[in-house]
C-alpha cells in the first residue's frame, strides 16, 4: 500500500473527463442566465432561505458544490467579481465551452500541451484585437450613463436601469478623486443602505451618510442644522478596569461620593465637547445613561455604537477627524454638515447626515417591496459601481450584444491559419468558444442561433464591427446605434480568467482523493455488575 487506506485515484483520460464534465455542468447551469433576457435561478439553502437571482457570482456563491474542478470555476468567478465586478456568468460559460471543445481535440488524440499552447496563443492575440476594437471615451456623465445602464440591462432590475444608472453615476462622480493625475474610485466611499418599503423608484442618493441608528435619548433634538460633528472612537462611559477590583464601602455616603465622581467625569467630557462647539456626537462605542442626560441638557444630538466602516465614511464625508481621546479634542477636529436629522424610514428610524457642500463619501438608500428585491437591487448597484470604477481605471469601451465576441472570433480564425500544426486546431476551437456567447444571447432572445450567428458573421466580414444581437427587439442590429457598450477591462479579464481556468483543468491528469477520516464505533459491553458499559473501538 502506497496511499492511505480508503484513498481513491483516477488517472489519465478518466481524470480529465471527470473534471471537464463537472466544469461543463456548472457552465450549463449558468448559460441560461447570460444576457438581458437570461433566466433567473431560485436557490434554496440548507436552512430553507430562498435567493432569486440572475447574477453569476451570487448563483455560484449560493450553490453548494462538491466537485473540486467545479470549485475551481467558482474561484475564477469570484476573482472576476473581485477584480472587475462584472462578467462572472460570461467567464464561467466561456471556460466551460473551452473545456468542452478542448475535450473533442483530446479525443482525437491531440496532446493536452498542444491544446494549451494553442489556447494561450489565441488568447494573447484576442487581447490585442480587443485593444484594437476598443474605443476611448471621455469620462463625462453621459458616456458613463450609457455603459452603466447597459451593465444593468442583464439584471432583475432591468426595467429601472436608467434610473438606477443615474444614481450610480452621480455617486461615482461625487466619491471619485484624482490620484497621480488619474481619476480613482474607491467603492468603500459609496455606502449602500437598504430599507424595505415603497418601490425601487424611491431609491435615493443622499449626499452624505445615512446611519441605521436612532438618537439615543428622547430629550435630545431630532434635527440639527449647521451641525458641528464630533466623531468619536472613544466611549462616553466609565469603562471597567481590565483587572478585578474590589471596593470596601463602610457608609452610604461613600457610595454616593463614588457615583458623584463618575457623573462628574462624564459631565466634564460632555462640557469639553460642548466647549469646542460640537452639537452632534457620533461614537463607535457606548454612551452611558448619565452622559446621555448631560448631552440632552446641552442640546447635543448623539448616536452610539456606529460601525467602524460608517465612522470612516462619516469622517471622509464631513471632513472630521476621528477623535480617540475626548479630553484632547479640538474645534478643528469637528466635521460639518448642513443638516443632521432623525427620520422614520419604513418602520424604523434612521439618522441622515446630509446637505454637505462637497461630500467625498455618499449613500444610496435602496427601497423596494420585499427583502429579495432589496438584495437584488443591492447586487445590481454593486455591479454597476464596479463598472463605473472600471471605466475610471481604463476609459475604453467595446460594443456589447455579442458584437465584440463575434469580431474577436473572426480575427482569431484568420490568425489561426498562420499557426503551425495542431495548435491551429486549438486556436480555431478558441474562436468557436468565444462565439458561444453571442449564440446564447440569440437563444435567450428567441432567435434561431444558427441563423443569428450566420448573419453576424456575414456582417462582420463586411466590416460591420459593431453588429450584435438586439435581445429586446430579437434581431441583429448595430450596437453603437443602440448605445450598448461594455468596459474593455471587463472583456479582457473574461478572456484571461476563462483561459487560465481551462488550462488549469486541462493540465490535470491525476486525481488522488484521500479516504474519509475513520469513525469511532461504540459497542456496548456487559460489565461485572451486569450493566451495559460503553467501550470505544477503532476500525
């Protein structure tokens, strides 16, 4: 015995077939979700919680997959989501098709190394073609709206895409900053807050921060204009010492003196905050009831136990410095806002910090009729924000609707003819795999895929680079005229990630699975007294 007892080993053709089959199944599951007319999936977890979505990354996250090769594809989709935030369904479908077509070559006796080399060369050429097809854009509001709206057209919220795209572009332009002469967007500075009720069209952009908290004391003002905000990373309460202590008390006066001293310390904190001009106090830690009383007497609005991430966003939006020592707080540490107000949103109260002249962090307050709609809108907004960030990183776009893929496939086929030997066959299969994307778009739009691809090929051969599938009109048309564009960076990442995933799985020719851990068997034995005793016996 070389391997542990219970281990399983699959080698050669069987190992590859098992891995490719698993990847194909995952790709087939996602294929019908591709594009604006793609179908949604209902996912039910072990606890009975239901998720309804067409977002590739979410579908893969919620699926409980066992096969290791399928898990590799899920990792690729997660990497795509983290890097560019869009194209997760496309990358898995493309990787699955590359493996399916690669398997055909393997069955013809072509070695995996040759297939891999052909795929690599075709992918490198495809990336060059992508740069040639790409059209540079100016980062104006109108141009951003076109691309962001196009990204939202494949989501559940497609009907409201123009409205949501407007909010996303406004938020992105507000939170953007210049770094080394280039625009830069950190998505941490756009907060998405959800609250059930009303409709998606009631979703609003707040030029400031919305806190899912309420004012701590009923005696405090619920609305403060011209707010001077102290943002604390320190408690307004007497903290217990880290070590165990005991205090011996011999008379009630000593207890009173002890409590009075605590109150005096808290009063001094509040007095100091008031003296530097603070009329709003927001802290990450707690606020003692006595401190609440003193703050209310001073007319200061206070909010406690705010998340660290919200504290940082607040500081950025209002221009405040986070105060870690109340005694050392100075007037210049305070942030400013035109209005801080507690409002009832749905059934709950929230604190709005807004009316800031130039907030560098903003909030999108999402409304919707149910929790599932809210979750789907949040996912769609996250993807749309990623698309805006991608355009800031590389302001180039390519035509959508499968036009980009058909042109890449056409150019790769021309290039493949120049390749030596069997690598040519792999490069041609790469072109076929890329062309699978517009095939699915045509299928979900109700078109005949064979007729649609034939028409697309004819138009692209005649130089119509932007001819693609109009999924809403169920016809082949000019994507530029319809303003359907995708960020170049997303398409390039799809090609890179899909080819890497396919190559990784094609390289595997041996699967060695360890045996399951041994279980303990418990067998009852009669003891001397005649009662049954338990003895642990190992296999």
